[in-house]
C-alpha cells in the first residue's frame, strides 16, 4: 500500500505540470507594448553580496576626544568675594564662607590676622601650591578688607 500511495502522488504531481495552454495564450498580442514613462533610477549603493564586509568605520563609532591642552582642574579666579571668616588666626590658612554659601579654603603667607565671624571682602586667585587648608575650594588670598 505504501508504493501505491507514492505512485499516486507522483502521478498527481506530474499531471499538474502538463496542463494544456488555451489557444488564445499561444497567439502573440496584437497591441504594441508601451515603453515605460518613468525612467529607472540608478541605485545609490551598489548591491553587495550577502556575505561581504562593509567598508568604512562601523556605525556609531567616533574619533576619540583629544586630551585638553590646558589643565582642567584649575579653578577660575572669582576675583573679589565677600563673606564671613569660618577659620581665623594669623595664617597661613583661613576658611571663608561667601554670601552664596560657597566655602573657600584660603592660603596666605602675609600673616594677616582674621577672627572667626569677621565680615570681610577678599581677593582670591586659584591656589598654585597644593596646601591643605581645610574644607572648601583651595584658593590663595591676595588682599583682604574688613566690611564691618
């Protein structure tokens, strides 16, 4: 029974391929073919084989950023600022809390006497020496004026 089924399936499959063509399909068409009105656009990228390796950098890859030419950890000079002395004495280290609540760790070798709580106006520049003067942004105190 297995061979009969296989033979029947083969016969059905082959008979489907040998279908008769109608006589109208065998005759050539009497209407002339019209040329296409839209020109074929050339492809912007040539078709590559499915297993080809693309050229150029991978998508999303950028050049690495060059290191900066100047140091980035240098604090810009705020110039003159006003605040209250947090850590006083005759130096060389002082603490200042400016009017915006920003703390400074000031260094000065002039021996200026400042008391805790003094209201002062100071000219500060970025610290060039790496001296620890407590909490706050390290700066060098160039001048000081008592406000009250």
